[in-house]
C-alpha cells in the first residue's frame, strides 16, 4: 500500500498531537509541522510588543507582518522544533502560561487564520509531511490522504501539560491548568472560522 503523501493530525490542546506526529513523521522519514506553533508565535509577538490581544485588526496586521520560521531543533533540550519570530528564538517562550491564555483568542481572528493557513498550505503542498493542528483536515489540507483526530479527556490533557511545565522548572497549579484547557476547548470548538471539529473522513482515536 502506498504511503499517504500528506497526513493531517488534528485534536484539542495537549491531546498529544506533537508527540504522536513527530514519532509518525520520524517513522515515515517525513517532515513534521506543528501548526499550533505559528499561532503561539503570533500570541508571543503580541505580548512582546504590548499589543491589545482583543483588538482583532491590530493582531491581524501583526500576523501578516511578522516573519515566522520553523526549523529542525538545533538544541537537545526537549524542543521539537526551533521557532523564530523575526529571527528571535522563541522556541520555549511560546509555551509560557501567558501565551497559553491568549492563543485561542487570537486564533479566532480572520486575518490571523488567513495568514497562517496560507503559510501552512505552502509548506504542505510539497508533500511527505505530517501536519498537526486543529483544522488541518477540515481547512488547511482538506484533501489530505490520511486524516487523524486525537481525543483525550480534559483532565488527562491537563496532567500532560502540567507535567511538561514542571519539567521545565515552572510553578503551576493543576486545577488552573484544567480550567485553562477547558476554556481553550470551548473557544476552539465554538469559533466561527475553522472550529475544532473532526473531518468527516477522519480516523478518530
């Protein structure tokens, strides 16, 4: 059987998309792209520049203006990719709790999604890639050869995120992480543009 040229891997926050996607890509000797990093990069840039993340026009213009570059990891510190915003390494900064709290909000904005989707399609059109996100199978690459949707309970996903933060030396509260996960689920699944839903032909795991 021929290997799928493009694999879309979707699911809610902390469902394991990055871990599973990277292992799958390595197994197939494919490229791996966690598209959520792009939205996190925009969120970090907004915070770094002191912008009002509730100002849709301002954040949309930011997304169209900044240069986001995602490459293979250059440091063995647990990162899956190097992420640069205007040549600044933000690989771990985009995982900060402050970014977690606003990334779903800014991901709702039309201009932000248009800018990120355009970049993602340019990367995906070359094939031999596993693309992880929330709308890969439904919007970004609707003709992907294989679509997978990962699911896990909010508590299980919160525990994964909680342990990740502890391993980075961060002080976090599990109950707060659970609340943040549930809030992100609500925002992601209810947004008008590219909501978090499985593609009709996705394999749900």
